[in-house]
């Protein structure tokens, strides 16, 4: 079920009313209700893949239960291994089987050997990359004794399948979200209003920014050989705003929806395009994934504490694995490697934690140094995004070659003026709210102006929204 669909517009108020007016008095029934509606939400796409979530939930629940009274370190490692193998096994088969088969066959072909191994027609279950990492975090934290294993199977299953963030995050830690299912929840009007405001902004990002930009991006990337360099710049910049509006819009809707039900999810985006270096960008982009890799991969590998070679190795590992997490394509791994190359000079010079606060804090405008830093970081990010968006490595290289040709300074083939205007206004609003949880969290204006602004956003969504598109991260 898509957040930007009529089905969800009907689903959400019904669930909200039943949750607060029918099931409020009994916490276990309330959790069970959330579990059922989460299965309906996910099964709306394809009910057959519910079995994967159920099986993964059972495995991690019983692994955690078994770890509770197990003191043998050897047996504890075996139990953890079961959880990791089951979760990564599902993920590996559905997401990466064809990639490895195709590359295995191609490698043998280079040596004159023809293999008859064929790929399979595999449908990628929506959200599998997200909920497998979420359940694994539970098993790992229980194994490390950072979290007491739960005996409440309904609460655990509801934690795994919580519908607002089930298919595209944020990737929640069990230490944050699971305990919220144990606590009685009371309706908080101010929190609900805040949630609705965040949902509204998320819908604007998705429907007005991302969906309008998507049309231009698709046209430019499909015809890049016949367009001039300046038009390809517009296509690349538009993709940067498409993926940001799409993914951060989903996160805003997910976090806002969770507020309606009395839950607090972690912040997933913190205005990343205002970053002054790549290290700051990665502290602000897809925070739930980058911190997951930091805590469960980068730090266990030694982090940045070892020598230069270890720092270089660990940096490339975490970025390339992050790229591979996004998809079974060499383009994603090159995207990850590029970001590692961007990041390494800051790490080695020990300047990766210089910009920890918002740009131009307490001021309306950045200084010239910050303008240059933000511009350079955005430029480097766009170059990497070309690999992320391209169908293959060859297309990405040819796109960049054409983009930096002599036609870079020619007039664009056409100007998508309406979308450019919306992006400009969007950037302005985001800049003014860059020190908040999301741009509209606290609007400093009279009540009548504030509500007029909300209605204006609703009008723009309904009148100027682009053609409905699936969320980009559904494919990951």
C-alpha cells in the first residue's frame, strides 16, 4: 500500500479511530491490532511474501528467547549465526541471486568456458532490506547483552512489522522501538497535530518535488546521448531532488504517522544538501542505515582506531557494502566507492567531524566559505548520483562524458520551469527550517497565516502534483 494512494487515505483514518476508540484500554489488544493492520498494509502489495516476514520474526524471536538463559559463548555465537544466516539468506536469494549467477557466468565466459547456469525470475519482496536489518539488530543487541530479550511475542512481531516504517524505514533499533510496545499509550493532541504537519510536508516532498522531478529525470536519462551538457546537468540535479524528496518524504510520512499512534521513530534525514562536507552529508543522509552500518559493521571491523591501511580498508568496506545494500548492480558499488573516496581525505586529515552543527546557525544566510563548501559537496554528490541512477556503468560514464562536453555551456534543450520553481521554494523552506526535526515543525507566523500556508500546500499537492510514482526505495 502506497502512502500517496487513495487506499492509504482510507486505511489510515479507519485504523486511527479503531486504535484509539476501540482498543485503547487493552495494551495487548492494541498491539495485536497493530500487528494485524501491519500485515494488511504489507499484504496489500503481495500477500504471499507475508510468510517471509512471519518466518523471519519467528526465527529472531526464538533466537532471542534462547539467548536469554544461555551462558555458553560458543552456543550463543551459534544462535546469533542462525539469525544472521536466515535473514541474510533470504536477502541474498531474493536480491542478489541473479547478480551473482550472471557475473559468475560472465567471468567463466572470459576464459572461454560456457556455463549453462541460468538466472531466475525472482520478484523482490518490498522492504526486505529494511525489515531484515531491523530484526538482525534485535538478535545482535540481545547477543551483546545490550537488550533484554522479550517474552511478549505479539509486541515483538508488531515491532518487526510496524506498518509506518515497514517497507522503507527508518530502520529502527529494537532498543528504541520495541520498548514502546510495552508502554501504555495515551492520545496526545499536540503530538498528533505535529504528526499531521510532518505527513503533509512528506506528501509535498513526494508528490510535488519527487514525482514532478521524476518525469524530467526519466526523459533526460533515456535520451542523454541526444541532449546537451547543460540539460544533463539539470537531469542530474533533478535526480538529486527526486531521490531526496522521495525518500525523505517517505520518512516524514512514516514518522508523522507513527506520532498519530503514540510512537516515536528516529530521525532519518537532517537536511543533507546543506552539508559542508561529505562526512556531514553522511551524518544527515539515511541516518538509520548509516548508523546501522557504523555500529554493526564499521566499529566491529576496528573503525578509525587502527593504522592508515585499516582506516582505508574499513572506509571502503562500509561504503561499498552500503552501495551493495541498495541494489545488485555494479553502479551502486561504484556509487559507494566514490563516496568512500570523497570521505577518506577528511578521515585521514581528522577533519571528518568538523561540521557538527547546522550551516549558518542563527543566521539567515551562509557566509561565502559555507556557500562554497555546500556547493562543492552538492556537486560531488550529484556526480555520484549519476552512477546511482544510471542503468549500468557504461551509461553513467557516457552520461558524465556528455555532461562535461563543450555543450555544457549551451542553452538547455528545454527548461522545466514549473518544477524548477517548486524546487527553489522547497529549498528556501527547508533552509529556513534546517535546525528543526523537519522544515515545518515550528512556523513562526500568526495562526491565520500558518493555516493559510497549510491549505496552500494541500492545494499545490492536489493541483500541481506529478504523476503517481512508486517510492524509489521500494526496490531496495
